[in-house]
C-alpha cells in the first residue's frame, strides 16, 4: 500500500492526539488483515462462528441491546446557519458539537487500537468516485467496511497528494445515550460519530457519507445522492431498461432489486446494480445516469426467505456477517420469516434462551446481514461501469395500507418531484425513535438522510430536471394496499415485475393508461396479469383513487409543506392547487 499523503497523516495524528490509543494500525484491506482481525474477534467473542457446512465463512455478531438501529434523535447536521439544516433535521452549531464531541472523545481509545481505514465509494475510474478515511476502534467496523466499500490502496491511488477526502471519525466510547452523537459537518466534509457500534452509525461510508454528506456535495456539484435501489429489467424481446426506486428502510428495496420473475413472465430477467444507494448525474446525452457507490449489502434479514427473496438467500449463504439474529443449537442463524419453522429452542439476539412460547422475538426486527455484492447471482455486469446506467424510470413508494394506488405515472418531471416529496410511509423497525406502524412523511425516502434543508433539496431536484432533455419518467408505487378485510390486495414480491413491465412499457410508449387526479393508472387489462389469481374487483380496488380521501391527504400535505416556509419551491404550491382542482375542491 502506498504512503498516505500529508493531509491524511496530519488529520490522523490530530485524531490520535485526542483519542490517545495504545496503537495505530493503517489498514490495507487485504485477505490476511481480514483473517487476523476475524481471529482476534473470535477469541474475544465479538464474533460467533456459524455452522461451517450451512453458513461457510459466516459469523454472528450481537450488538448492545441499546444499540440496534439508527438513532435519529442523536443524529445532527452541524452547519453555521440553522436554517440550512432545515426543519426535518436536528441541528447543532459546529462549535458546540465539537466541544461536546471532544469531551466525549478525549482519551476514548486508551488501552485500545485505532484503525485507519482508507476507502473509496464508487467504481474505479468513475466521475462519481469519492475517497474517505475513517478512524475507528472497532474491528467489526474494519471488517464490515472492507465488505461495503472499496478499501485499501485504491483510496491512496485516487487521492494522490490532494486534500479532497471525507474525514470519518468513529469512537465506540461507552454505549450510553449521553455519549451517542452522529454528527455531520457538510462544510468541512467531516463525520464524527461516538457512542455507537451499530451498522450505519459506525460504518460511516454507509448513510453518513453516501447520503448525508454526499447529498450536500451533490447540491454543490450538480448531482443527486439518493436512498434508492438500481436495477435492470431485461425483456425477452431484447434490451435492458434501468430504473431506480426509493422506498423507506424495510419496505422492500432489496426484495425488488433482486426480484425473481414469476413463471407467467418467463423470459424476463432482473439484474441487480444496487439495493440501497444511488448517485445520479446528468449525462452528456441528456439522460440521468445512476451508479451504486457501495460494494456490499447491509440488508434487513427478518422476512427474508426462499419465497420472498431467493436471490438474497443465495447471496447470504456464505461469507456473511449476521447481526442480532437468533442462534440455533446446531450453530445456524434463524430469524422470524425464515424458511424453517421456529426452533424448539435457541438463543435470541441478546444471547438469552428462547422458545416459541417466548413473548419477545428471537431475532431483532432490525437484524441485518452484511455480504459482498459480488456474491449476488443476479448481479448486473454494469454494476462497476464507471459511467453507471441510464435511467428510464424512477419509482417512489412506501408502505400505505390505504389511499395510495398500486401504481401511477406522474404527469411530468415537476409533478413527479412533487409526488416523490409528498411520500408518506408507515414506520418500520429500522428507525429507533418512532412508533412502528404509524405513518410519517418521508420525502423521496430521504427524511433521515438529507444533509441540508429539504426545501433546498426539492429545488435541487427541480434544477436537475432542467438539465435533462430525456428525463426518466417518474412513478409512484404501493405494494401494501389492503382491502376491507385488512388483507393485502397485491401478492407482491416476484409478482411486482408485472407492475414494472407496465411501467417500462409506458416509458417505451406502448402501455395504455387512464387519467386520474393523481396521474396515469393502468387502463383496464393493460397490466400483464395472466396467470395471477386476482379478481377484477381487486384490481379495481388496487387502482382506485378516492377523491374525498385525497382531499384530506392534500390538506395534511399543505400543512406538512408549510414547515419549509419560503424555501419550499413555488412549483409545489402550484402543484397542490392543480391537484385540488383535479380533486374537485
């Protein structure tokens, strides 16, 4: 590995002076380093080896019971002007944040080793590519960052003598609430996280860099950092079209990105480019191009099985770190929604005895898998293309039991951005600070991840559209609509391809639609439903738009958008008035 440049060395020395570790180790991302750290973690019981026949090369990790998910109330945007953080972010003045973080971090690595992780987000040679350097005292972070990013000498090669790298400071400290801070300094391109050793709070290339800091960078540089999957749909008639989709966590992004076509749509193929993060850039051809900056998968595991996501099951069959799943007596991992029935006995995610009679879940609802993306059998050959893939469609969606139709196409780019910004979804277990099942607004599925004022973010989306002569069409989807019996109307999972086929045929000008106040829904018989046991009444209910219900939704939307004040795009006010007119108010 090459010698790090003077800027990196100076910053690392500053970190070490504050943290006072016993040792400093510069990581190289090698196989030998991974084996050494894994052995150390096994000896310290930081990792538990899983059954070598059933889970070759895989391990179980248990996090602290109070450190199992994103902690939004402890996540801050630290910029000089509070209004620049906006009403949907927690704000802290940079000087105040640094005082608090310095006090918490002072001497925090005494008796410990500080690891220096050089990493790159984005494929080799890509204009999207960004370099980060993370310091941490967590071996779990080191081995996970090796999976999730391009780690090692490539970072030094890209950086050269430049100071253009994102500084990522992580110290586990004690896992106490008063020491937990996940702070982002957009002006300095600095992330400072203490008091957590959970996934996205500690793997700083994840949401902290790839969304919060990257969204701010994208605004300055003319691109978008989005909480989106990227996938290709290959038609039996030839050719592959690409789409990106934004859903809140645990609402089916990974399942959609790895979808297996139903038998009735034989001949279609799905190619996975990414399941969580998309960086979008206008291309010289007037189209919007997307790249996945990550190299791994960090997915929610409960509910994953051979029916819901066989591709994911194959992906995580080996060389995977499971976090907070249950452990069966035979050394295999189990979680709610597994193909196997509940075991007669197991150790739960806390390491405590569990049986089917227990009143608590065996696996934490936000338990995770971390696996290399290259293990995905549906991986697209384009996933490391430096330019990315051109998007034909963008999908916004969430988990709504009522109100939202199965699918509709928006009228144009401005209407599409407005529709994405108005997304609401029922809360999942990925966020620790909200009641699961309640609905909240989640614009573009970016509410917890936008690194600046979302009013400005909406305007940035509109400005990107003005740079596109061939913009992707924008659609809204909702796999979770329920009928009067409170049962899901749509089967979901692989059958979602039927909706994608209609969407992409709309992009090609072939599928028919009918106009509603919300947008264009599939015309009768235009959805490819052959072989699906779904009544006409169910299809009608799936696509229904209740104007009275939407008048209430619009009133709530006006109230929500009012929080952005004069930063809200004036185009959104016109869109709300136009929607009101279409609804007959």
